[in-house]
C-alpha cells in the first residue's frame, strides 16, 4: 500500500512513465501532455507564481476555457504549494453579466490572491467590487519561469483544493479539501474496492475540470494511477456528443464517467448509421452520477449501442458530493434497480418492494461505502433507521472535507460529531445505498413527504420534454393554499394541453399526487448551475416573482447544460 501523496508528488511519480494526457480542444485541436513534460511545465509555472510574490496557502483562481491551459496551470499551482480554486469560464457560464456576478462572489469568498485566465476573459471579470482585487495572470505570462527545482514541501494536512459547490440549493460555498482528503478518495476510487484501475487502463472524459467529477475522477485519478487519459473540451461534446464515443473507440478507453443526461443525449443524437464506426467493447466502466440516475435511460443506451460492443454490465452508478472530495459509493454490482411501492414510500417513508400491479417508482442502487469510510441513514433525531427506511444520509471517514472556507456556521451545520450531513435522503437495502433526493427540496402535502427526483423520474422521458427539462417544486403561500408545480421544458411547440395531461397522469399514477399547475416552457427556462443542475430554489423564487418566463430567448439559449456534482 502506497503512502499518501500530495498532488504534486503524484505528478512527479507519474513523470517517470511514458504515459500522459491527450487533450482535444473545442475546435478539435489535439494537444499532447506527457506526464514528464507536464511536470516540467508545472515546475516552471510554480516558480513563476512564487516569483510573483505568492506564498504557500494563497488561493489562486483558475478561469480558463482551454483544457490544456487549465491542466498545466492546475499542476503549477500545486507545485508551488498554493491552493487552486477552479471557476467556470464564461463560455459555459451563460451571459457575461451572469459570469461576472458568479465569479465575483467566488473570488471574494475565496479571498483569491491571483487569477490565472486568458487575455480575452480578463476584461470580463468583475474585480472592481472586491475589497482586495487579485493579481491577474495568464498561462503565457507564467511560462517564462523561473522554474522550481522541486515541488514546494507541503504538509498532507494543508489545503490542496478549494472546490466551490455548484449552488443547486444555496449560494456556492468553498469546500476545503486537504491533500490527505484527496489522496484518500482517489485511492479508494482507484483501488480494489473501487474501479480497480491500473496503469494499463485509460480514461476518456469531456467533463468540466472546474467540477469534482471531471477534476478528481477523470484527471487526478489517472495521474495517481499513472495511466493515460484523454480529455475533451465540454463544448466539443455538446456540439457533437458522438465525439465522446469516438474518443473511447479510438483510444480503446476502459473508463469513462458521465451524468445521466449525457447518455440520454447520445441516445437522441447519435444515429444508428454512426454506430457502425464505433467499437465500445473496451469500455469496462461506464460510470454514472452527479444527478438522478434513470434506469430507462441507461438500459436504452445499452441496447442502442450494443451493436458497437457496449455491454450493460459496464454501468457503474455512483453517489458523491464535493464535501467528500468526489465519491461516497460506487455501484460495483452493476445496474441494480429497486422497484418500490410509491404510495408507501410517500406515506410511510419506507421502500417496500412493489407488486406487479402496485404503482411504483424505480430507484438505482449506488453501491456501498469504501473501506475505512462509514455511511448511515438517520431520522430527524439522528437515530439510525433500519434498512428500507428513508432518512438523511450521513458519512464519516478520511475523505470528509475540513469544512467550508470562512463559513464557520455552515461548517458546524454540515460537520457534527465527525459526521458529514450530506443534505441528501435515501435508504439502504442489502447494504446498498439508494438515493431519493435532497432534504431542502422535499415537498410535504397532507403530512406526506415527496422527493422531487422521484416525481420527476416519472415524467422525464415523456415525449417532447427536453433533456433534463423537468422540475417539480412546492410553493408555500401565506393566504392561499400551497401549490405543487411542475415546470416542463418542451422541445417543440404545440400539443401543450396533451403534454400537460400526460404529465398529470404520470404523477397521479406514480404517487397519487395531484399537481396544482403544469407550466410548459421553452428549453432554457429552468435556471441551472454552471454544472447544469437545476436550481429548484431559484426556480421557485422566479415563479413566485413572475419572472420565470420573462427571460429573453437569447438568454435562455445560453443556459448551461453541463452536469457535475455539488
């Protein structure tokens, strides 16, 4: 068993191999980054950062659209003993005003000493309102050195990453992860109780590097394992989803992860005629996480791409969150689907297996916790509940964050007696975790609790609904009855009444719940985080304020659809 390592030490160890990273940028341009050359470049950038007066522990924000620039800058920051703070670049953050607002909040919250960005993005940063504006640098500025002779000596307990949550339920908070946290999670993910990867494996990913699934799972894991990786620009994937599958086929990749929506997008946009040129037989781990996992989507994907050699047994559902570095559980048993009585799930908060004629919901198993890590399901009094009883998910172990940066109250709320309170709800069955939703999103009617992902799963595959274009929310009124509203993004106009009737029927048959309103809207209406997760709280506020449907068409078209984890 290897000793824990910092990120810079892991890259140093990988640099003695002949492996590395291949980058495909948004324009299709290929950039080769062998670990040996990447390590030398990181030492050069690290030395330049030190020469600019930055000191160990200073936070350095990354706002870079080019994948290869992000990778080089990230490891340069690590080699200098500084703390990287990845931010979503404007190409994926929607309009300039939104980007300026989001970046200003995070730069202020992180107390960033410097920003590494490109010359075209620098003018878009809203720095005037910051109490201490950070220094703005470009990768080209830093390539002049002088180079470090070796990475800065850094404690394993020092903060190695400040990862801001995506803000799907609240304002983004800076998750403080030590090098020891990162090493523990990467080791667990890559080890025999995780993916069981070796240097002979190869990964392909289009996931954004400013979120944990892309950064930890698809960049750092290959570096720590010393295996090859191919990183595609997220924009390239969105323009042409088949580029993801083409890369897996071409590079004989064995590991690739994506959210549910990506598998659905490939189903919709990769034609049978394109499948003939693919060979997906090498793909042994097709991970899925970061958003509710729809069994119908994955099973349809497996059937659609079976002619290309894809095997349904490759699916590996997962559950995780930034506060736990990345992964909490991995579904090593494959795609396990639990069909439960929806009425009893709502009425009794129990996941009772459904009979053939019983209204039901299907929930995907996300696996078991890693060795040395613990997971419990507890009730409102923090008492552990029996299997198949729904409750709050709490976890403990070496992957749990140090806390939220400069957020003592939020840290105390999340970390209690050594346990991380995830804010998610679920249940255990045969030791496997099934995730139902988030506590803050819970809808209560006549004493019954409804989890929006369960309701949304019943209607997300309805014809004419856009990919991930469903939100179900509860609205509390002071003088009027409370409402339960479904907001549906329709891919095409027309037949609105028919779609509304279909949505109401599906919810009624699945949960016995009657929706008060169904709103059919154009794609891009539902507000999303930079990672593509729906912002239920913001949807609710906009709906109450009457502004949900008033955004200009061009602004809706720029809503991000990338996915990641909180």
